[in-house]
C-alpha cells in the first residue's frame, strides 16, 4: 500500500488503478514491475515495453595480472523470480554491469534490487541507477540519491524511461558516486535509432537518424573505458578508511578487462568461480565493413585517449548521445587519429575498413602509461581489431 | 487526522524555510536576480592581497587574491577567490589598475586578459606584461602599481589571471572572470531580452558563472611557512576543487555569506521549465575537469568569447550538444541549457487529463499517469532534496528527521565533475565540484 500523500487525488486514484493492470510479483520487498507481463515471467507482452531486472551489490573480479579485486556492481536478475533474487544473486556483481540496449520509442521498466554487500556487513548503502545523459530526465528516475528515494538493502526500485532519443549512453550508480563508481557500478547502455531497418547507402543499421547513411555501420562494439585503483578496492575489502584524495587508477580497462583479457573470448571467472567479467572486446569485421565504436569513459580519476593502427582515421559522428550536426544541420563530424575521452563523455566513432588489408590491428591508449595492468606492462586499455578477408569462410 | 497533521508539518517547514531564507537574504543583502554577481563599469581598481580561504573539509588555506576598491567609499575589499567578476560593455574602453599589497615574498604581480588587446604600463616589464611591485618594498612616495587598458571588441566570456609566476600565483588564487556584454540588441532581437553575443541565437533568460579550479594544499602550506623555494610543481596533486571559489556544499549558500568572507560567489542556478540558461564556463585552474550536466543536454554556442559560427552573421551554426564538457585550463565556453520535461512519457505535474496546462508544459505528456508504483517509505532512503513527491512542485510525507530542504518541490539536477574523485574535499565526501540546478514549478517565484 502506498502511504505517501500526493497533492492530486485523481492521480492517486489513477496510480492505484494502474498498479493493478499488471501482475506485481512480490517477495518481501523485492517487487518487479512489468506492465503487460500477464504470466509473471518478467517479460511484457507489449513489444514496446522492455522489462529488465538487475541487482546491486558486491562481488569479485580478476585483473589481467591475476589480482583479485573486490567490487560493487550490478548483477543480472533476468529470469530469476523475485523470491529468489536475493538468495541467488548475492555476490554476483558483474563488471561491467549487464548491457542495456533499447530501440528508440521503447519504454524501459528497469527494476534494481539492492541485494546487499555481504563482504561489508557494516555498510548500509543504498544503490541507484543513473542513466547518464538521459535528456529531460526527471529526478525520481535520475538515480541521484539527493533528490530522490533510493532502494535500501533487500528492496527494489523500478525506474521508468521513455527512450525517445537514440545514442550512446551508459549507466552507473550515483550513490556516493566517487566510491561506488570507483568500485565498479558502471554499465553500457544505448538506444538504436528508428531509422534502423531502412536501407540508406547500403546500410540498415545506424548510430543516429542521420537521413543520409553517414552513421551507417555493419558491426558495433561498446568500448567502456574505466580504471580501478587497487589500493581503494583492497581498502574497501579489508574495511579500511577509503583513500579518496589519493585515488589514482592503475588498472585501466576496456569493458572491465585489461589487455590481453580484452581479447579473451571466454568469461573471466573470479575467485568464487563466478563469471563476473563477461564482455570480450575483440573487434572483428570483414574487409570493407564499417565498424561503429560506442566509446565512453567512466573512470573516476582519468581521461583516456586512444588510437588505432588501422591506418584509417576514426570518424567521430556522435558526442554525448547527439549526432554531430549543427543546429541547422551542418555536418560537424570529425576525422581524428586520436580521441580523448573525459570522464562522463561518450562518443560514436565509425571505422571504415574499405581498403584496409585483412589482418590484426590494435586499438590502444596513447596515454602510454595506461598500457599496464598494475605493474605489469603491455596491458590496460588495448584490444585487437581483426579484419577478415571478404570471402573467409570463418 | 493523519493528513491534517502532515499538512501542518508541511506548512511549518514552509514557514521555517521562508524565515531562514529571509534571514540569509537580509544578511547577504544580495539575491541572484538571474544575473551574475560582479562589478559592472569601465574603471576598476584591483588590489592583490594575502588572505585566507575556507574549504568544505573544515580546513583553511593562505591565499592570494584580488580585492577591489570601492569608487564611492574609497575602501578596499578583502582579497577574494576568485577575483571580482568584472562586467564590461563591448566597445567601451576599460581601465584596470593593480596595486600589489601582497607580502614581499610573493614578488611582483600582474594581470593578463586573454582575448583582449591590452596596453599596459608600470615601472617593471615582466616576461608577459607590466607588473605591479609590492608596496611593502617601495617608499610611500613611489607608485608601484600597474595599469591595463583595453577596448573589448567582442562580447563574451573571458578569464583574467596573474601573468607573473602564474604557476604559483594562479594556484594561490589570482584568477577571475571578465564578462563583455554586447553594446546593443542584435538585429532581429527583442530589447527586453538578454543576449550573450551579437546574434539572436544567443538569447537567454538567466545566466550563471562556472569558474572551475583546483588547489594542492601542500603548496599553500609551504607559502604559509615561508618555504616558497621548496614548492615542487612536478608533483602537483590537487585534493580540493572549486566552483566560483567554493567547495560543495558551500557552493549552495547565498552570495556574500558572512562565514565565507573571501569567497563571495555561490553557484546556485534555478529556473522555470522552458527558460534558457546561459552558463558562462571557465577553466580557471591548471587541470581538465569533465563537467557533466544532469537533466538535459546543453548546447555549446561559443568558445573563448567567439560564437561557433561557420561565417560572420551565421550565428552559432557550429554549436554542439552534449551532457559533458571538459573545462580546459584557460578556456572559456558559453553553454545554453534548457529543460522542458519533453518526452518524459508521464505528466510531471501529476495532472488529470482535464486539468489546464501549466506555462510551457509539454502537452503530449499532459494527464499521462505516473508509470510505476514507488516503494513504500521504509524500503527506501529519502535524499535531503527529495520533496516526498515525484511531481514538479509536489510535496509528500517525509520521514522523521528529514530536513525538508526542498519545500517548493523543485527538480534538482546535479551539475558536477565526472572525474568523480573531484567530488571530495581532501578525503571528505561529499565536497568539491558538485552543484545543483533547480528547476522550479512555474508558480514558485525566483528572484
């Protein structure tokens, strides 16, 4: 029952009515809200409604040099009934968090359940979801703990987003953000444009509604750049004072892994036997194809700059989930050899492989100190781009 | 019964907030009025002095800042961080004098004005410009001050800062904002409206300053201990970050509060839905800070005091949209930000379909029900700026002990650095580069 008083009685009535239009499956205070889900499987029968269930809690990762690091992050509650979420998903945080992909115009009901942090029973932190870059956001679903309610441990909160604007975003927890984001509460999120499926200039997939095919691509990869400060994670794991002022990432990563784990096709399994790092960042394309890179940086301490050895410039077509066009439509896209990405920035980059000889190329950070996994050299922010020949049966 | 009691508590909160805000206004004597607080005119007498600034971790540092002499009373203000925001007019000649009342150990001091064609005079020519000599080192009869004159030919947002030993003197606080207002209303413009540049597309309703900077406390300690020679900038490692010279939460306090005597400027943007806010954004320090704007995209219409135009008269046709902008040391940018609630997918006012529209309300959302059931109160933690209601201008039951700091039900959006460690003040969370834009219900007056 809702106890809150809302100024408009008619809205209260509408809310109560609305709340019975779909099955609310509940266990204790874990509630998954999914309009149009008539059989309680967490999937809406309305194709325009996407329901996702994620958890927020703790877990472990393995760095590319073998170091085990304690993290906070989100886990995947897909298909797990509400009464099993806490039991099944404690210590199952993933790095990065489960990827969320929507089509423009879809509505997302994202239920986040705070499953607690069993390694730190002294903490009573809430968690939240901040959809970074959501245009015309409302505070209630913005995930900022200051102007909104955030879920206590053992409870869930359903966020609602009308995905009206396509582009590359990301999401993260905003509670005590310097700590929770350093600890790993970050994930990929993007919205594909309504233009997808139409054929323009030989493409059927696009980064934006460009109307001229300039953002068309064949294959797309997220590159979520971040880093860990191992001292901070170890301090958290061992219940020590957290070194905010000294924070300095020395484990730079793409999608939660340092090279060579970035090209490992398998899951990285943590010390508890759980596959916490699932995203391989090996980029593969067939000669002549266009690759879309959805790049973002969520490091709490570093900007990252990167380049490729493909020999073709990177074409930056989007920034901050907006097509690079002036207010009157002027093309403001940029051909660059290196791209600097500050914390909180997202870019859409097209790599055109026409004329590129098949082979293996590198994508790597030109801030060369970040080519490391802690003290181990030749790691960090680097991955490979494999261009296969046109008629390769593979 | 319950409802009535809550109403009474709600009213009490309203009354106390009003009383408190009134008291603050009385003390400070200034409101924001949607304009940037500063010194307007064409002649300014600046004085470089040593003073103390206060950080939100409860610490204080020796700082060097610019004070300003009042033309009427002849009194000179304390040094302030950042320096006084100088507001001048396009094509009107500007004269700025600089008197050096810093301790002799600070050496000479000067001011550079990037983007202006400056004529400078004084007794001493330094590497970048003419410098003012510490009065402490001169006989009273000798005038060691420097004078800078220029005629600003282009409106926009600029920075001024020390041009002498700038690595130390800017760190110590000798930096400020210079704003050049257009001389006339742009062609096709409305004289009743405000414009940042000579083009109608630079129109805005309210403006706010975001001068972003940082400090390494160790350097200020060495200055305090007369160990300037021991300062090593190769190990520079800031742990305190400032917007307009203050850390969060001091950033939210009124302008000119008594407890921050050398940090007069706040950063508390507020607006009504649909209004256009001009953010005058300045990289005032030495590091790059990616500043992220919650709530909506901004449009960058100008950089370094020049509209992003493909050709003269084209207006900002090369403007770019994003939610994060890097503050580049010494660079300025002008951003236009607005918020309408467009395409949120539900009615932000909680209307029923037959209610009248609010001003500038996005009509397709009108009467659309709120999409989810919020958890009961004990399942969640209410933030200090949560009104108890998801609706704009709404209110709701607050848990015991909640401060009720958002009595008007405004929508708070954090505008902050996304290098999130900068949201601290020397190991203390929260602090540093956090501010909040508040979008208020159309009925809530904003001075």
